[in-house]
């Protein structure tokens, strides 16, 4: 674990971010209905992590939230975590919605911050060598376990964000009607 923390200390913070963008078809759903349900989802779902709505624009049917997703993983049998900072924008039109998810930065449990692109580069030999050259660290062969851990965390992070979009889409598709009480 100390080796992983050692190389995470020196990763510079840069302005690059991971973007995922897609238009999702939801036939039979009005823009107003999806917009309203998305506001409920932001308020009720724990899947997106800690999210704060920054923009709520009913005339454009747009919601933008900033969030932090805590990703827990095992490192040499010990629990560890990273916090992933992101923004999620959703906009609605009749029968479809568009999302844009920006992963802005990643912070490990020791408080060191890196960009998504820097973290992604660490999953390749070329990226690792470039990182060592950039930071002045003598290249040493990493153990297979360290490489696997970085790759597993990278994969886990992407799965978490795919699950956020799947959860939102599922919520928007649902036909939950308010019960008259």
C-alpha cells in the first residue's frame, strides 16, 4: 500500500476530465415527466453518492449536479477508498434525455488529488514510464498485484458511473403513480 501511496503523492492535478455523454431514448415519456422524476431521483437515490444540484432550470428541462462518489476497494486485503468528484448534467426532450457526466478529479484516502486521465495512465506500462519520467522517479518494475489493483480500481470506478446512469434511466422508465391517500 505504501508503494501505491508513494506514486499517488506526486501525480499533478491537471484540468482534464473523463466525459461520458449519451442520448437515451425513452419513448412515451414527456420531457416534463422525466424532468420531474429526475429531480426525485437526485433527492431520493443514494446511488450517485453525495450530490448537490447546482442548476435547476425548468424552462430548459435541465438539471446539473456536482457530486462525490466514494469507491471502496481492497488493497492487500485491507479496505481502502477513493473519492471521485464529478458533475452530472441531464436535459430532457419528449421521448429522450441526454446526460453528460464529467469526472473531474480523484482523491485518495490520504488526501492526494489526481485527474482521471492521470489515474487512467497508471494502468498501462507506457503511462507508468511516462509518469516516472515526468516526476523524476526511478522506474522500478511494479508488482503484478499493484498493477492489478490500479486496473481493478479504474474498472470499479467506471462501473460505478455506468450504474449511476443505469439507475437514473431505470427510475425515469418506471411508471410509479402517486397513490391517492
